[in-house]
C-alpha cells in the first residue's frame, strides 16, 4: 500500500489512508468524526469538514459519504483515492458492527466499479 500511495502522490492524485484499527473503537462514539478529522488533516480541509459535520443531521454513514462528496470532492482539483486498511480488524472486534462499519466494506467494493463524481 505504501508504494501505491507514493506513486499516486507523485502523479498528482490526492490520497488518504484510513487505518480502521486506529479508528474502529472510537467510530461509534464519534459517529465517524475522528476518521473525517483525519481526512481533513491529510487534505487540508479540516475547517470545512468540521463545518459540514456540525451542520448535518443524519446517520454517521450519510454524514461520512456526504462529507466526501460535498466537501472533499468539491474542493480538490485532483482525483482522490482513499485506502481503507485493516478491514479484517473490524470483523474481530467484540461488539456488533454498526451499519457504518459494515458499509465501509460495501463502499470499498462499490468504489472499485462506481467512483464518486464531481458535481
């Protein structure tokens, strides 16, 4: 994954790595906000993501995908690739997976065939 990240960055592609081992245990309490904060820091969009997150009343998954579509993709001039690492770790957690965590696997699969487009 490290080589792919470096290679894409060299080609001008915005990249973010989300390590689910780092975020999975706090995902439920934060509703995904900690992962969104990480994306904001990596891409220089922290203020914009916080503003979107604070003004949106929807499920964690809807906020997450909405933040990517409405904030990140509208601000970036380059393509974006999000790497999700440690998906297997989530399956081993001692609590029931939330729809947000389960959907991360579905979103990963969907992104392979249906990338988000800019409006």
